[in-house]
C-alpha cells in the first residue's frame, strides 16, 4: 500500500498506555508487555521471547508510535507484511510495507514517505535492507526503532534459517543510536545465544515470557488410517473451522487436499512446487475466507496472523520440538480453545532415522539433529503430561500437569515389555536385519504370507512366538524400540530394521523394559474433551454472533482485507455477550480502538438494536 499523509490519520497519543487504549482498543498490557515497551521507548535494546498470540507486535508497534520518527520492522514474508499493514491501517496508523511484490513506482513513493516523515511504521523484507534506495531514504528519515521479527531466522541452529537475516548487523553499524528489538516465539538456549551473537545484542535486555499456550489441547494418536482419522477429527470437533494440516512432502499435500475436498472439506494445497500465483491465491483465500483448511508443507505458516485458526494437524512427524511448537502455535492466537493434533506412526520414525543416517552433513550437525529428533520422538511416546514435557524442552518448568492434553484427559498405561521387545529384536536378527516391520509382525504372529514363505521365515524359531499380541500392539512395540534407539532403519536396506549396539542389554541380558500402551481407538472409549470454540453462547447470542460474522465478511470483501483485521472473533463474542448500548460502552470492548469505533461503531449498535 502507499502511505497516506499523517494529517489523514488521528494523531498518536504520547504515552504507551494511551496508545494501547485509543489505537488498539485494549485497556491494559499483558504480562511483561508494559516493561518491554517502557524499556524500548527509553531507547534500550531488547530480545523478546514470547509465544505466538502473546502480543509480540505491540511490543514494538507502541514504542514506534510513542517515539519520534518511523519504526522499521524487518519481517520475512510478504503475506505477513501485508497482513500487519492492513491491520494497522484499520487501526488508523500510518503504516506501509516495502517488498519485492510491488511496482517500482509504489516502492519509490513509500521510500519518499519514509524520508519525508509521513510514516509511523514501515515493514520491510530483510533482503531489501541493503538496497541503496532504502539506505538513502533511511539516512534522511527520523528513525524510532528497528524491530527484527521472527528473529530465530538469523540462527543456523533455528528451524527456519534465512541467510538474508545475517546482514541485519548493518542496522547497528550504520545507525548505532537507534534502539533494536528482536522478537521470536521459539528459540531454545543455543538458538537464543546465536541470535544475540549474530545481531550483536550482547548488551540487550532479555525478556522471556512463558511459552505455555493453555488454550491449546495437545493430542497425539497412533497412525492406523491417517486420512480417515484426520477426517473424523475435523468432522467431530472442528466442522466449519479454519485449520492447517502439515505434511512432509508435496505429493502428500496434493493428495491429502484433493481427498479432503472430495469428502466435503474446503481444503487447499500449499507448497513450494506450486506456481507462485497459485500459492498467493490459496493463501489469500485462507486469510480472507472463513472455514478454509490449508494442507501444506512447512513452506506455509510462519508469521500467519490469522487469529481464529482452530486446529493445527500433523500427518507426519516434525523434525524437532522447536518446529512443532512453532507450527502448533498458529492455532488459537485469539486465546479461544484450539487443538494441536498429530497422527504418528512407525514409518515416521523409520523415515527420519533413515534420512539422518544417510545424511552427508558434518557429524556435529547430525548429532544436533539426532538430539532434536530424539526429543520429538520422546514427546510422542511420553506417558507424562504433554505440556509438561513440551515446556521442559523449551527450558520452562510446569508446576503440575496441565489438564488439557490427551494424557491428562486419559492417562496412559505402561507395561512390562521386556519379553516382547526380545522377541521383536530376535525376529529382526534371525531374518537378516533387512525387513520392515509389517513382514516382521507377520513372522511373529505366525502368518504364512507369500513373502514369509518365499524367504523360509515360517521355519524360524521366532515364527508364531508373538501371536498373543495384535498387529497394532506389535506396531507400537517396533515404533517405541525405534524411538528408544534400540533398533534403527537401515538406509542400505530400503528401510529394513536392524539392531543397534543399545539393543544388547535388553536382547542378551534381559534388562527390564517398560513401554507405553497405546489407548484404544476412539470409537471404543469415551470421547475426550475437544478443542472447539467452547465459549457458552445462548441460541440467540449464537445467531447474533453469526450475523456479525456475515457483516464482518461483507466489510472485509469491500476493504480487501482478512475479516479478523476488521474485528476478531474474540471481540465479536464480547460484543454479543455484553450488548453495549452506546458508543462509550462499545469503546470499552477489547479490540475496539478510536479508529474502529469511528468507522464501525454505529453499524455495530444498529446490529444490536435489530436483534433487540
């Protein structure tokens, strides 16, 4: 967008709390926001670690409005830049974005606005920081601050390294008097240290907020028929909701999106192999329409500000806890209930182990990646509260179980599995350490398949010794042995399972081994609590809420912005429940600042009067 003159916007108040109230419509800061804002307004540098949905943006937006000059925000995605600029413009802020998707004339006008002092906030892609045109305009501008969003992108240890971020040391070198604030939702201690080193933020004050997202229900299930399991989850718990489904390959993305569409789910694919225009069109639909489900690789999602994503599902295992936390954090940014659902199976473990073993990366990198994978596998197989485990990996202790994950809802059992593990490993050894789990399960259960007979494995001592366990139970055993590192997938044998040195204590010395028992399929047990929007509304309130959503959608189409940029679901629910009778009462609703009150206040009150 091209910035408008400052005279076309309401003048910004001088104090942070006044800006928070009048521009953004919130009556108080949350958590450490006030302390961060005060520090940056005073000219201090900061590193902020705050969970997705925790209000990171306000930590630099408000100082940029309070301090003299324009705040420069480095953001890695065009979609995120456009989204933030649209939201700020709706709030009456002089904001613009600078990126490669614009015509040269539009870029020149934005840079003139920067140099002339007509902008409060300028969002810019990292690769444009070093361009002569930006440097010249910034040299002539009054600069309030530099904000480096998604700062984990600067770290080689992070899950989304971007080389362009390494050039951001230029900000401090060229404008050393301008305060800098680096922000991210995910950074384990090594990544955090690398951010500080790469951005030269050694003197910056660190603000680390709790990573806990209590509104998200975490759930992991054993894969059986993953597409059907996913469909059941969506239809039972999130029919009509917006969601994101992550798959490991482009092919699986395309197939899953097509299959869901055939089942009546409005699903769209997104991955780097699609034409750029198709990707942009699909992302625009996801942001601007209600109830769209995006099926994607990890190419999609970073910086997506859509607050009413009600679920994030994984059909394949993420590579690390850090990546998993970042991806699941895209659910429930509005603070309403949401679900992080994952289907996890034997092939996930084997695939990751195989890729890691076959990698030509340096040994230290492989060791680091193996440790991250081990933590991810341990999360899937844990018998303790998932949130407790997850937060511990991020360096935070939870004082007690969360009560809002599958294990808290239905604690899992463990069982003495030493003998079963020895049978499984014996079958691996006696079949030559080159066959996959399904063949080994057939041998253990005494099933004379063509493949078993062809290789003479029906004459082995292990043939039929495991007939007491079901196929699913044996799959669980092999999956957990893989996760524990007692067996591995041999890349030379196309994923065939083989023993590791760690297997000896169990196989030879019969060292005791306890494994978790997978819960029964959902149809065979009581339903667990869901992640649906569970705010209690009466029938009349629900009708009014849906009427407001329809009104909001019409406005969003007219303004060519996502609906949540007009008003979020959380704000609409507050309106529906409190029924404000005048503009003053309406102004006290969180999320309704001065600009939105002026633009939409009368229309909102008309809707309320219409419903009586």
